[in-house]
């Protein structure tokens, strides 16, 4: 249906809220974990990758001696984030998947990690389930860092972290 002055009729509206994208550096950080990969010894590990949404720059990557990020003690993740805040300054928001430790798939309440971020006045942006394109920059960085580090050939966790630091 065409209305006066060339405007078209009402368009369908998505039920998903629009969150927007970063407008400047350190406005939003994208965070994601690479999980359940094996190093040369056969041990499974994971690492957390944090990328600035505006610039696409890798801000940091931290390897953990656990197969999944949800198994990592929150103190270790918080310590890594505090290190990045001291290095780069605090961001305005983080964009994350909806699973633990940042999201909470069981109910609408924030996770412990989400509450911790809110305590630092950092907004938590949860991506919809199965939407890796919402965190495209960190997903791409994980693919690149895994390739450059040759993670499957790392001798141990220290070797993996050393290679991540070099990236």
C-alpha cells in the first residue's frame, strides 16, 4: 500500500530489540571463547578472546586449563578482565553469547559474571542464541588466532598462552 508523498505502508517490526553497534573505540568489546580443542598432548583447553568492536583489534586472549569456559573459576576470568581494564581502560559494554559464564540460559536474571560487570557500570549485551554473526569480529579473530598459534601443536598451556600473546 502506497501512501501520500511516496511513503509505503507499515512494515513488520522485529520482536528482537535493536542494540546497535560501537560508535567509538572501547565503546563495546566482543567476547567469545574457543572451547574443547586439543593441544599436542591430547588435553582439552579453552581460551577467551576479547576484541574491540569498532576497530576489530585484539585486546587480549587468555588460555585456561579447562575444556569449556563455563568450567573456569570466575575469579580467573575476572582477573583477566581487570588486567585488560588496567591496560586499555574500561569499556562501556560487552557483547557476549547467551551462555555461561556471561549469560544465563536458565532464566531472565543476570549471571554472576553479568552482575559483576554491571557493578563496574559495564553494560551486558547478550546475543540471541545461535547468532555468531552478532559477534563477527571476535569470531573472525578466533579463527585467525587459532590458525596463527597452530593450537593443536602447542606443547602445553604455557606454550599456548605464549603464542596467543604473540598474536
